[in-house]
């Protein structure tokens, strides 16, 4: 069976697919790729079903070797993709011959890349998904040097396109589209979420992105109305913006908890969730509410 060997993982790499929906009542998040659009694109470029498992690499540094000919593609963050040390295109299908190595440089923009191989990564599914869930510790363990991953049979027709247009526009301040959340009225001033800019904190991960005002900013943190800081636990949607008593919002990503007791004051649009998954610490963001 065709397989690939992990020679280096970079800071953090996992296997991800489109997740395990339908288990929230058991306390299990959906999980799956943090940037779902990039995961789906990588699979389309190699002719996989869009739900096939891929490798999600964080901050580059991933390096793999294949033991047979495979078709591969890397999408997501702006990073140089190298085959045997020679740069290849991002968001483009590339043929890897037996013994070839593929490596990712650190991104110049963005955080996460998605490596798809035709047939998908074949690890044992848990609750119907091959995704690593960092919150519930379900699915395969994060990748480690020396892991050997089998290539599966999740391929369909051969792709009709071998590359996708690159998005070269990356504004300094990222605008995230959002809609009012069910508990927006628990804030003393709900409009303050959309006032000024926020900065992504270093304590962010696949569970959620923590944001704060820039040091020295004159813009306010968010304040709860008197007595409105905590609620009975209730469901939390993907992309929810929750505000704990600190006033520092948390944007929930793929491995978010399924319930929480702090007010959800807004929910991101789907495209904004994917964009949030690419934000590195120090990124500046602004919310545009509808």
C-alpha cells in the first residue's frame, strides 16, 4: 500500500478531515480542519472527495517522503512548497515520484497549510472521522517524526484543474464579518465589539483565538451588564465570539467546547471563520457587524 513518512512536523501538525458532526449531545466537538475552505480546495486539486483526510501543518516546517508515485497539493497559508528542495506552486497539483520529499517553508502570511494526497490520508476513524481533536483527545495523536501514514482510496475522478488562483491581497487589518449573537444584550455596550481594532494573542490555538486591545490602546475592552457575566451553560456554534469576565473575546474554532457559560455576543460568517484560522499572534482585526 502507498504510504508517506513524516520526516519533520514543524511546530504542530495533525490529520484532519471535515470532522465528526452529530455528537454535540455527547459533548464531542465537530473538530476537522480549522480552515475548511483550504482543506476542501486541497482535496479538489488532487481529485479527492472534499471530506478526505489531509495533513494540517501549523507554521510550516512539515517535511514528508513518499514511497510511491502520488499526486499532492498544498493550500492555505502563503508558504513556499518544495519538492526535493525545488520550489513548487502553492494551491497547485504536483506529482511526487517514489522517494521524493515535499517540504513547507514557514509562511510569509497565514498560519495553517493543508497537504492533500490523492486517495487521502488513511488512519483509523473515530466516530466516523479521522480528525485529531485537541480538546477531546479523540482521533489520531498529533503527528510525530517517523510516523508512516497510509494513503487511502478517497479519490474520485481526476481533477479538471491543476491549480487555483492565489489570493495576494492581505490587508494589515483583517476585517471579519459577523452577525449579532444570542447574548449580545448581556454587554453594557454591544457596539464596542466593532469599535477600533483587536490584536490576536499568543494563547490562541485550534480551540479558539483570544484577542485583546493593543497595548496602550484607548479603545475599551468589553464589559458585561451588571449580573450578566455568567449564564447557565448553553450551546456554542462554530465561529461564536464569547466574552468572559476579562472582557477579552474568544473566537471559537474547530475544537471549541460544545457548551459554555459566558455570553456569545456575535457569530462569524463562514468565510470569516476560515480567515480567523489563518491569523497569527499579533494580527490586527476589526469586526464588521451586520
